[in-house]
C-alpha cells in the first residue's frame, strides 16, 4: 500500500472494508467509512468509490460521533 494521505483515491486503499449506515437512503447518496489502521479511519462518497478519501484520526471520529449523539450538530439537519 502507498503512503496514506488525505485526498488520495479511495481505490488505492486496498483491503479497506467500506461500510455505510443502515439508515442510508436508497438513492445511494451515502458516506462510507473504513478503518485503515488502529488509529486511522477513511471516509468516501458512495457514489464515487474511486474518488478522494477523507483520512481522519480515530480520535477525531470518536469526537464527531460523540457530538452527533449529543445533538451538537442537529441544527445542520434543519
């Protein structure tokens, strides 16, 4: 595998097991997520599986998920 960097093609993340929420809509406009290593997570647009991947530290994903659960971003869905 090549060096992992933000914006790289998601297709270059060989072996990544991509998942999306069961709550995703049927039109396929979904975000998919994959664990790349113990401390790295990647996200991609399901409509563009070879497109750019957003590479995040696991701690950042945990903080985002905690904020989502706590309703910190509810105003974005209004």
